[in-house]
């Protein structure tokens, strides 16, 4: 049996297939998320507002942060977990 680590795998086949699926709707999801980024809501709360699990949109926050569309301004503890809070940049 071949053991392969898929955690944070950027170049494994599963990641490549997943990216091809997301690529089509990525920018429209950025717009939906940006409408909800207010400097108060956590990433988890935004996911809930969109009716999606956090793992479905966490990559979009990373992409928008890399493009300087948002900046992390804090964290919020919900239950036993910490979630990021973002604010839109002035770009």
C-alpha cells in the first residue's frame, strides 16, 4: 500500500482536481464573501451566513488575503476554536 500525505498537498492529484472545480466559481465566491466581511464577523460566521461549511471557503480567504483585498484584524473564539476576523482593505 502506497501511503501519501494529502495534508496541505499543493501538487498532489486530488489538489489539482479540486482546484479545477473551484477555479470556475472562485471569483464569484470572493464577491459573496467580500459583501459579508465587516471586521466583526469571523470566517466561521461568514461561512454560516453563506450556508457553507468553513472548509469550503477557507481557501477563498487565503486567496483574497494574498491579493490584498482583505487583512486579518483579529480572531474570535467560538466554542473551543479560534476563527479569523478580516476587514476589507482600501484598495
